[in-house]
């Protein structure tokens, strides 16, 4: 014991340091365990094969149904000669090889955010490695999360220079944000067009058996199927997922076998298409070849959904399924169709069904329709996931999100988005009535999403992976060599249906950007109008009011400081609760926040003020309403904080440490299970969120001094038993009179309308109406 004391005296550290050291040791081990938990798991071979089989039903349905309509859209006006078919087939083969196989399956899938894919997953990765998030509500304590992975860079490295360049100007941050929003809007457009073209193409097989049937009947059957599909969404994919994988597996085996039979039966000379020389010969044919690129590109549709649906299965499972089943079966089917078309040049329309033996026509029709429904389901589910991510990052109005599965967190349903998709999908199906125009629209949406992914992958490879610039250049060039020609082809068909996704994207982009802009302006105003802590301390422990028994939970978007709405509250009411907790629910650019790291608790002002701050942190895959009892979890965290704070005070025997070290460390106080531990001093936040020592004013009022930690815990429990009131700020923002016309339209009309029709904060936070108190205020920005 003497040795320990002398060592502490020599090092200038007391028992406080010993306690922190002892606390940190198990926490290091625990943090390591948690980080390993959220890394990609190593699966046994049998389980990996099982997951690969299951992924067929969720991930590859869209890609697998493309053979239903590709050749018809390549040659809508017929075929000139066999070499033209071989050239188109060669382009399909190498497009499938370069884009889905090389780019997505082996490169882009590695850019997942702890198993989460999609445009916003890439954006969250960038936000963690560079400060490009336009809403600056992050704090340095957020970087201590076990799911918050990032790298440090050498100041002279290329990655560090790019990081500084991205962070250097607000315009660049906005460009990245708009690029991400545009890609997201196109993905939503994909969710509208995929069900339309997949179901319409599948039901088109009826005309093979009944050629006299009118096209209107096919459209009506397709609309009925679409209504049934969207009406079943509230049951969730978990309820019918056991059907998906077998249906799509049978579909892939069927098209693979039939393709091999057609190659043997009709024209084996089409195998020459594996020679890339025929790609060059195809382009030499003139403008007609360039015009047909829009149809060829449909062979790789569904690739973007492959990345967006990544949250359902591990990367290895998707890679196995694609390389062992999807890729070879698609090659066989496209080659078999080409062999049939090469022999029967006048049968391009419905070539898939016409190439089938009559004995398997109706079974193939049933399986194709089922596969088309599954393909639509995968894209619709991906749309829900995309909207949820956009909502969490403040880029979409608040809509209702429902968890449909207790097993899988990623399976969600949004009734608002579901019915919007249904209306648009029926409008597209009934409005166009034919595959060709829908295919042009579909191709535009798909290629736009692919281009956005390519451009976002450049900073990902440089900042996150720290790849050599030569590899980044090679990836970019190979991707653009394929995607730019397809882009030029679909641009030429904008007037033939390609305008549809652009209109959808423009509408969604305006909604998302206006919402984000309004949210940012409101946050900036609240940041600049925070209540001065000196003013609150001047009011004394009673805050100039009668402190009545109970707990007041004041919800705010500020993670630091006291919101302006609070001053509005206490200047208009004669009483306030004896315990106040400022609750900030914020979303971080991570896919999830572990429950034991969710809450950060701090004390505001001296103890006799009975004021606390609690920051509840969520990832973009987490849902606030999923917590069984948010209020109970918050209160447990508050009690744990009080106990830990008392324990730290009892062990503080080195005044040098408690003042100098805390001043140097700032917020670097010990944390246990996400609870931030205070010091032995009365602490408060300034407007700049720094920690300073404040002197308790000599107010007696309703102040209560606790002798032991048990007294304060008993006081808090008594306050909770007296009742909990949820105080929500209903802030309305208006543009100032001297603002420009565009800003007035965006804020006063569009943003106000979106706020009016979206869900209220009380519904989002699941606040009981009997204990809700709304405080309204108008801000001018």
C-alpha cells in the first residue's frame, strides 16, 4: 500500500487515476468484443451456402427476370442478319461480366457500411471519414462508438489532401449531398418502374397462347397483380420469404436449362459472341447499334438493387449465389434466346415464351409471373430501406415506418410510401401500355444510379480504403467505358419514355432538398439562439418559478446548450418541474448504435438545479419506436449516471487531477455503457459546448442539498412517481421579409406544407397524449 502511495505521489496521480485505470481495462475488452460483433461474421460453409440460396429470392429476382424483355427492346423493328444478333449477345455477355460481376459483386459490395448497402450507406461512410455532413450535430464523443469506424491520415498523403479539399467549402459538401439525393431519387424511380415492367412482361406471355387477346386485357391483369402485390406489403417480407428463394431458384434453373437446349437445338454459331471482336463489329454497323444500347442495358438492370438489398445477407453469400447460379444461368438463357432469334428473325417479340416447348409454356408462365412478383418485392423493400435512411439523415419528411419482422431489423414497411409507389406504378403501367416505353424509362433510372455509385466510389476508395490512385483510376475508367455509352443511348430516348424517371427524380429531389434545407436552417437558428447559461444560473435553483414535483422531458434537436424554446416556456408559465431533462434524439452516420452505448448523460449547472441532458443516439437502421420503453431506459441511464458521478467524487483525492486534467481533457471523461461520467465540480455548458467551472449562486429558493447519493436517487424516483411530462417544441420557421423569392417559396410554402402533412414529433417519439405538452414558437430565418 505504501509503495502504491509513493508511486502515485511520484507520478502526480491519485486514486482517481487508479479508479479510471481499473474502469478502462474491462471497457477496452468490452469495446473490442463489441467491435468484433459488428464486423462481418465468419460463417460456416454449410450456413453460407444456405444463405446464398436464400439470397436468390431477395436480391436477384430483378436481375433474373430481365430475359423476359431484353431482346424485344434491343430489336423492336426486327433483325437484319445473324451477325447483328451475335454482336448484341456479345455486348450482353461483357456488360454482365464488367458491371454486375466485376464492379458490383467483387468491388462495390466491399464498400458496405457494416453490411448495409445503398447510396446512403456510401454517404455515411464518407461523412465519418470527412466532415461533409451538412447538419453539424455531431460531437467528438460520437466517434468513440464501437460502430463508428474511421481512419487517420498522414498530413502529406493524397487521402488527407482530398479530405481537406472536400471539407474546404460548403459548395462541395452540397454537391455531394445533391449527388446522393439524386441517386436516391433515381433508386425510388427504379422501385416504381421495376414492378411495372416485370409484371407486364410476365403477363405478356398470355398473348403467345392467345394471340387475339387485346393489349388492354394484359394491362388490366397486370394492374390487378400490382394491386395485390402492394396490398400484401403490410404483412412484411418475413411472412412470405420462405417462398421467394425456391421460386427464383427454380426460375434460374429453368432458364439455364432451356437456354442450353436452345443453343443445341437452333444455332450453335452464336457461341462466337464470347469473342469481344463482335462488340467492335456491332458498333461499326452505324446509328442503329447505338440506338439499341438502351435495350442491351436492360440485361444488367437489378444490379443496383443487388447493392441496396445488401442488408439482408452477408457479402460472401451474395458472391457465391451470383457466381455459381445467377451468372451462368443468365449467360445460358441469353445465348439460347439469341440462337432461337438467329434462326427465326421474325419472332423477336416474346422470344422467351416462343422458344419454349409447348408442354412447359404454362408452367413457365406461372413461374415467370411469380419470379416477376418476387423481383418487384425486392425493389419495393429496397425503396423502403432507402427512404428510412434518408429520413434518419434529415433528408426526407417524417413518414410512418413499421418493423415487420422481429428477427430481421432491416425488414421494414412504410404505408405512406407503399401507396405512393402503387399509384405511380399503376399510372406508368396503364399510361404507357407497352414494354418499349417503360423499358426506356427503366433504363434511364438504372444507368443514373450506376453513374452516381461510380462517382461516390472514387472518394470511398481514396479515403476509406486508401487505395492507390492508379487502382482508383482503373476502376473509374472501366466503369465509365461501359456506363457512358449506355448513358448516351438512354439520353436519346428521353422523349420516348425516358423522361418519366427524370420527372419522378426531380419531384423527389425537390421534396428531399427542401426538407433538408428547412431542417438545416431551423437547426442553425436554434444553435445561434441558445439560452445563455449565465442567464439560467442568474435565475437560481428555482429558475425564478415554482418547482412542482415531477419530471419534465424537454425534447430538443440540440446536443449541447439549452434551446431557445425553453426560455419561451419558463417566461410564459408560472411553474416548472422539479427535475428537468433535456432530451436530444439524433441520428449518426452509422448503420446502428448498440443499445448499451445509446445514451449520453450529463448534468447541467449545479446539483441543486436538478437539470440534466440526455442524448439518445441512433443509426440510420435503428428505429426510435423499437425501444420497448424509451422512458424507462432513459430514466435508468439517469440513475446510473448519478451513481457513477457520486462514485467518482468519492475517489477523487487529487485536486491537481480533477482540475488540470479535466480542463485539458474536455469531454474525455470516463464512460461506462454509454453513460458519460461528470466530475466532482459543478459543470455547465457554454454556448460553445465547452466545460467550465461555475460558482453556484447564493439562492435558496427550492434548492435541495443531498447528503448522499441515495438521497438524490430517492428524490428522482419520487419525481418520476409524481408524473412525467413530455415537452415538445413546435417550432415554425418563416423566411424573413428581405429574403429572396425562391427562399420564401421554399420555406413559407413547400417546407410548411411538408411539415403539415408529415408525422408529428409526438408520434415519432411515441409520446402518450395524456402527458404531452406542446410549446409553439415562430422563427424567422
